[in-house]
């Protein structure tokens, strides 16, 4: 064994109070290791400085007028700073060479081995590409034949101190790799001495782990573990770092380090310190060349993100692909997405985003604070962040949101272009990217979509829409500053964790919304995006909000629960100009149950590339059972996740402690109350009108209690509940649209029935507009205004037909169409309005694979579809990727004639074995967002 070697490149020697990397480049460091923590990443500030002339896609951004002097000064500052740093480094190098030649009795360290691949298998991080030289090592025959550095990690960890020594083989350490570990578990590492063995009578050896820019022992950002020859078992408490000897053989010492389940998550630096037992002896440090990643551990019961279900861990932690649901509540569609959490760009991007978020390093072991910070920095604001949002207009200076097939290309743009925000994203992209980052960090997560989602911007539980006397919607309301909106769908991200800061029943799924409010961009147009820095992201924080708290209507709990409650429960109010009203408007319609019609996510273990049988309706997690969507009631979606699954709770505190913590941690907003109402309370409220909740509306006492609880906590909502109906004896019904293919005509229909014994004079307005999925109107498609008399018991059908030629040049992005119907009865003053939305159906992209895919061998994929419209498609391109198959690529394609069936073949070389997924999109100027996917089994 004495002839064994750790085979680390270079021989750095020993430095006095300073370090040399294993490649041999001298670097002077303070004792506090103030520059540690970002060894594998460029500092974010240098990223920005080095690329300040390029936008998020790498295009030249130009210099604004009057900014040339500032740019010149910044260039000078950068030049002088770098030049000074270069000269000082040269001086230190000379000094260190002289110091290294001084006589010293300290033990000399030749190299350090962290057994990246072997530890990764035990820590379930062996799918991270960074652990291997390159992707081809994973699952390939060469990796299977690779000699292991540790004979059997599992058997080693269970060996008794008296077990015979294992034969160690260090040959695999010659290939570069990054160590990725999970907290709450031990890992193995080894050191090799240079010219003599460790002597406990004269030598002192310590392993030092540092985190962040200013590591301190008292802050938990620095850990120093002394090495003791006689310590064969861990002796500290499980929540403490600890180290024990595994074996010593010749110049090699192997020991095991325990990472506590509350360790800080991110980049740690490893240093080995040596000195002698002589008082006042100098201390030499040997710095390991690479940082190590420590992640959250959902496999560990002591970690707040622990998930006690293997199937759910496979889905919400290990699955590299999934679906984000988009479309409308009538016909939701699962949009394929490649999360790519194990790619070589995911962890670096996550680490850099945490740095940019401004989250204190001491808080990075708390999953609540980590996900809150990530949610605020995914959307770009003040010049910081990952992805810039845009919901309408031209996307020519970036990438259209529907072109993305996964997160990896976004991460690559972000890292390559100096951490400048990437253009562009929308809510479902934000949610998918957040899921990628959380899974990469070890937090179980999933994107969820709320169909008919309120974007309540004035902190009430009401979304108000105003119409003029002609029935046209008034943007911004009477004063022009009303930003209330109802989105056709809105996606956010859920993360799984316990909430020791809240009640025990608040554990489990927590909602995080990384999408910024659209009105922020309008208010900040022209503002210097770099004027305030990372602290300005506070306004963008949304969550984590306990999903159970939302269901129970307990909106006083942290964080931002009223905002999420409004998204799924807000009341939609329509107001129309009325000269007879004392305030100029009359309330013509209130639809209590329009918002939050259905909340979907992908079902664990299911995978449907043809349709959406893998959808799971989780509406009952956000709303009481009687408020479930009609899809759940009809059994159209599998709801097994909601049946009998218990939430794992991290801390089991006694009742007195829990009550005390509840009173301490509940956030009391000014002018609010968090006491929950009972059904008896509601019965006593004179402003609650039971007639507003007819028996056929699907409401329930439980649902009304939830809404009332929330309304008590937001005082501005209470006037909206004090409303008494007029006589309504005319029945109106807006007919739901059938499936409408892109390029085909469609009809709008309203049924009217006079249920009274008298004639009724009725005025109606029926219109259709193309809209962005955020509900913002783009173009008018058609409209019909009528006034007619309906006899007692009479019926009438109103209809508007809209042809392809009428809407072909007016449809925007996803093909959403909004229908508004309004009516009034002259004799009774009854008023009615309704709105609905639907999406034009696009063809699916068919994906086929030729041959039997094998690692390292050529493979061919064929993408095909038929142009459904009578116009030529121009500026065509295919975008595709597959984790373990092919990195994100975009290929230009020729024009596609009307009605033409096209087929495009592309070669790729699979890098991983096993079950894989290929995701592709087709886009053109005239028609885009044509999506398809195909599962692929890759052989070794």
C-alpha cells in the first residue's frame, strides 16, 4: 500500500498561513479564508463587469447616450484594480517561495482525495454530471469497468473499529470530478502525507471546512475538526459536524466526516491544517483544489425537506422531465419541460443565484429562506436575476417563452453572459425553472397551474372589471390605475418541507410564486435597472405559503398567504357605467366560483406523451372538498395523492411548546385578525346574505367559512360581501366552446329564457377578442348588439360566427380568445354578465426514433407535422433536447407551404443509458408552440 498514490495533479508544497492550489498556483489567503466559497464560479460582480456590453442573449447592448464617460471610468477602475492585483500576486509568490524554503517540522500533505464518485453513490448524487468527467461516463461501459476508489462504501460505513483494513485503490482519483454530497450523511475522504507518517506524539492535524466570503466558527460558516488516531466512532451529537478515523495505511489516512442535517447548503471549501504539539508552532494549510457542494437531503428524517415516500421522491426530486399545464380550464394541456437538475449548469446557476439574492450565508441551511430567496431572484429585477419576464409585444431581442424546451439552455445563457438576465420568460417558464433549481438543491418540488387565476393587486379578495356604457372593458378602471386581472392560467411552484415556524398542520407542500407582478414593469419602465441592487428584490418575494393554510383560510401565516389565497378564491366583480348610480357605476355581476376552477400538476409515476392522462387535479389541497373542480367530481383525473397521504413532520413538539410557538410565529398584519370563523359566526353576521349562495352553486359551509376567515384578515374586502340581489326571472347561459382547430371558424352562443309570466325587454352584447393568456385584450374579433322582446316562457339564442379570415391576423401567442356576454332587463333592472375563454387547438409534433438507441452510437429522431393553416410558414426552426440524449439545440428549417406535411430528421449521440425523454418544439413567425415528445430507452 505504501506505493499507492492519490495521483492529484501537481505538488503544491506547504504554505505558511497561506495556500497553494493542487495545481501548484500560489495564492495568499488570510486565516479566515475570506475568498472561499466560489472557487468553481467566477464572482458575480466580475461576471457583470466582464459582460456589461452584452444583453441576456449575448447580443451587443450598446451604450446609452451620455453613458460613455461612465463606461470609460468603469473600464479604468477595472484595469487598475486588475493590474494592482496582478503585481501583488507576483510579490506574494516570491515571498511564499522563500517561506517554503524555511525549515519546518510540520507534516507535509501531498494530496487530498474526496472519493467523489463513491460518495455520490451513497449520497444519491451520482446522476449529477459534475461528479463525472463528462456525461458519457454515466452509465457507459467504461464507467462500469472503472476501478473503484473504495471497495464498498456501504460495507465500510457499517464496519466496526476492529474490522480488518480495506485495500484502498486511488487510481480513479486521476480524473477530475466535483464532489456533491447531501447533508445528514457521512462521507469518506483521505489524505496522503508527503515524506513521513502521521505521529500523534508530535503532529496535530485538522480538517477545516469553510463556507461563504467571511467564514466564522461562531456563525456556523467554519468548521474545524481535529484528527484523533483513537477516535473510531462519531462522538458528537448528530446535529454537529464530526470526524472519525477509518483506517491508516502507510502515508495514507482515510477518515469519515459526518455532515449534520442542518448544515449550510451550497459550496464548501476543504482545507487541511498541520502543526506540531510545540506551543506557538506555525500552522500550515493545504487547500483542496475544488469546492464541494452540500445539498438538502429529502432521504434524511432529520432534514426539514424529508419526504417519506420513495415514489414521490422519484417524481419530485429525481425525475428530469415533467409537464407544466397551460391552456384553459376547459381543455388544459401538459407542456413538456426538461428540468435537467443534474446537468453541469444547474448547480452553478443555483449557487450564483443564491449569491445574487443577497441571502446571508448563515441562513442557507434553512429551506424556508433558501426557497424564498430563489423565488425572488429567478425573475430579473433591478438588473439582477435569471430570467426577464415579458407577456406581450415583440420578443425579437430574445427568445420567445414558448420556444424553450427546458431549463438548461436558460442556465447556459445566464452563466455564459456574465449572469445577466436571460430574455424571456412567463409564469409557466418561471415555475419550471424554479422546479429545476429546487430539485438540483435537493428540495422536492413540482410546478402547479391554477386555471382562471386572480392577480389581485390591491390586497383585496376582489378582482374588479369595469365596462363603459357600450359594454367595452375599461382598461385600468375609472381612474386608470386598477391593475386587477384574471389570467387564463397561472403557474407557480410547490416545495415540500416542514414548517417549524408555523403550526404542525402547515407542514408539507408550500407554494412559491417566482413570477413578478406585471404592473411592476409598467411602473418601472425607464428606471435604471442597476440602481438599487439585490435588496430591491424584497417586493418580488411570494412565499413559501403553506398550501394547507390557504385551504383553511388562515391567511395570517407567513409568507404572503393572502396573495395566494386571492389567486384561487378571489371574487370577480363586474361594474358598468350607470348615470343613475350615485357613484357612476352599477354592479352587474359577481361570480364567486370562477376563480380557481382547477389546479393541476403531473401525477407521480405517470407519463403520457400522447394526451394528458398523467394530469392530477389537486384543487382540494387549496380549496375545501365541496369546492373541487368538476373534473375531480367526475373522476376525470386520478386523485390518489389526496387520499390518505400523511405529511411527514420534522419536529414533534409538545402541545405547550407548539402553542407558544404559534403565538410567536404567526404574522399579524396591521388591521387584521387571524381568529378562524365558525359556521355559527357566519350565521350571526347581518352582512352575510345566504341568498347569494343558491343551493345549486356548489358552495358549502366549509368553503364559505374559509372565505370569511380570509375576509376578516383583509378588512377592505368586507363591503364586497354586503350585496343583495334583485329579482332575476330571465335566465342567461353562455355556451361553452367546443374544440376549435387553428384555422377553423367558430360560433359564440348565448341562450336566453324568460321564466316570468310577463314580457321582458332585453338588451344584449356578445363579443370576442384575442387576448394574451394574462387576460390583456389584443384585438377585437367580432361583436353583436341586440335588443328584443321575449314573451313569457319564450327562448332566444344569440349567435356570432367568426371565420378564419376574420381572426387570422389578430391572434396572439398561444391563441387564447376571450368571450364577453352582457345583458340587462328593462322592466326589472336585472343585469347579467359572463366571460369565458378558450384556446385554438394546434397540431402536435410527432417524434419518432429510428433504430435501437445505444450509448455512444449514432441515433436519428424524426419530427413531423402538417401545416393546418392556409398560409406559408416562414422563419421556421426546430428546438429539441433530452437529458442524457442531446443538449439543447435549435435548427433552422425551410418555409412550410399551406397544408404541407413536413418531416425533419436529426442525428444525435446518446450520452446516458436508461429511460430517457426527447422533447421538441416547432416555431415559425405565423405559427408556433407546436410541441411533441417521445420516451427513449437507451442501451449500454
